């Protein structure tokens, strides 16, 4: 008797131009700007994408389905992405590829210690780098056969997504200013601003992080970030 279920549809085979066809990527990322970059990278590569903006949402997704690839931001609003990376790296069956991402250049060590297969430093815009990192973790039958033309394309996220991130920070600042919130704002703003090449905002976020680490007053630092955020929200974006 044939043991192959005739109603099961085999995943489409990857191609040279769409090497990630058949893969589902779970992106756990609270920044809409960073997630938009991931969406474009997946779209250009042929992969499906699912998004969770916090640990709770990601775990809810994982109860329903198992992705082929998980890309997890280390700094999330309800905890450290390293905790989820550890859970996925130790799970059976294991997700084929688990990556960490962060705007903090020191995140690589944290990611590796948690069991990540790789670290994607923000900003993540290179299509070739993204595809190469994912394909390196895939079995041979999930890689395109033959030669593959490596694209030199860099994706450019919609600036409206950046504005959405600015509105998110403004909301968080308006709700609370406790220690946990300030640490979250420092890492979130730093990563988003770095991805968008917004040097003034990135520097302000790093200054807040240094002040927090050194135990210094942060009223001026927080006010600086709040002012920059309002400036960006006041700028018009051409549609």
C-alpha cells in the first residue's frame, strides 16, 4: 500500500531567483520599520512571513505552527528574545534555523550563548546576505539546485513604518518612565534609529543607555529623545 498521502501538497521547490520558496519565517520584532525590511527580504526570496511583536504573541503562534526559520529580536517589550531563542534551540523537533537580531553590536555573544544559529546585526537590508545566512542552515533538498545569481539588492523599508515606530515610542514615554521602560526605550530607539541611519536619534538613545548603566540622572536624556521623536512625527512624509 502506498504510504504517501495523496492530499498532502509538497512544498514548492526553491529556485535560483526565489531560493527560499517553501519556507515560513517567523519574525519576532517590535519595530515596524525593521519588520518591514524583513518582509521585503522574504518577499524577494520567496519565503512566507509571519510576525509577532512580543514574546507572548510569538509563543501563541508557536502553539499553532512550527516555522522553518525564526528571526528573533533580542530586545522585546515583554522580555529578552534570548529566552525564546533558548526555548527553540532546545525544542524537539527543532526549528531548522534560529537567528537573533539586534541593533546592539554586542548582541552576537548573547545570541550564541542562548543557542542561536547566527546573528543578524541591524540594519538588515542586504538580500544576498539574508539569503546566504538562511540557506546555510537549510538541508540540501531545500536549497536551489545549480548555480544561483547573487543579488546585490538592498531593500528600503517604507518611511511610514519608521513614523509608526516613532509614534510607538511617544506612546510608551507618555505612559511610564520607570527603569524597565527607560531601558526598553534606549534599546528600541537605538536599533530603529541605526536601521534608518538617523544618527542624532541613535546617539541620543546610546547616551540614555550609558547614563542608565552609570546610574546617572536621565531626565535630560529622556527629554532629548522625546523632543527628537516629536520632531520626526511632525515631519511630513511624501506618499
